[in-house]
C-alpha cells in the first residue's frame, strides 16, 4: 500500500553542539542553518549571508571548526567532486574517514543513501527482485494447473497464454529495455496476470465474458 508522509518543517539539532562553548557563535549558527537548508536549494552564498559572513569563501574557517567536532565533513565523492556533508549528530573521530563509498552497481557516490549502493541502483535492484518474485509466483501457479487469467481491467477471462496478456518473457524484455536509462528514469515491472484453476473460478462463481482472441475452454 502506498503511503504519504506529512513531515513538519522542523530540524533537529544536537544539543551539545549548539551549546559547545569551544565553537564560535558563527559556527554554531552555521551548523543550524546548514541542517535547515539540507532539503532546499540554498547555495553556500545564501548560507553565508544568513550567518552574517561576507561570502561563501569566508565560511571556510567556520566549516573547519564544525569539521573538527564531526558535524561537517568535506571530501571528494565519486561522480560528484568535492562534497560538504552535514551530520545531525557529530561522528566519532574513529568514524571520520572522509572516504567516499562508491556504489557497487554504478560506481557513483552512495554516501547519501545506503553505504555501498546509491538510491537509483537500490530501486533498480528492488524492481528486479520484484520481477523474480512475480515470475516465481506465476510459474508456480501454472504448475498447479492454474491456466486461466483475468485481464488487468478485470473484464475478460483469458487463457494464460493469451497474446494480450503479459508473460515473463514480455515483461522481462521490457525491463531489460528500460535498463540503459534506468538510473535517470527509473524502471517499472509490468506485473504478470493472476492465474486461476477452473475449479477456483467455478467456486468464485465468476461471470466474466470469455476473451474472443484466446477463447479459453468453457469452465
Ligand atoms: Zn561518497
Ligand atoms: Zn549506483
Ligand atoms: Zn485472451
């Protein structure tokens, strides 16, 4: 079931960082402003002006202060160049590696998602997984003698091999076709039909009209 989340326009800051007397007032404000701007598209110039320094370059010493306490990391990330990472919680010195973890599928930076895989690749992998599960379900049903299908709009009864229905081959071919642009456009698995045995349909008391193209055996 899809769900929507209503999130509040609120940021959470780490108390000990905001109250850290070793940080300059500008650094403490910068930490809060950086966190507040993560989902927006505030550039460093606007951030500089919000914290009261002249320009993005003038942020440097404050960013270094924040880096020294582990709430900011600066480093090179695969496919993205130099990236500023802001942590809500300071990282421990042992965790501050500054090393990018490239995606095991595409080699781009995966640091803002699950380390080791980037978000588009995770989604692609998940869709292929869905495809495998769907195909296994379909084949198992066929093996059980479920040779009838109800079309996706639910109006007609078909033979499982009706040319108007999806098959593992057709759906898989379409998935493979989407693969080259998958990172940009995403991928979509066309679900295979739900299959029924004649017995199940009789029990259901289905009154669907027979498809004229495949002409399923009478129930
Ligand atoms: Zn990275
Ligand atoms: Zn990737
Ligand atoms: Zn049909």
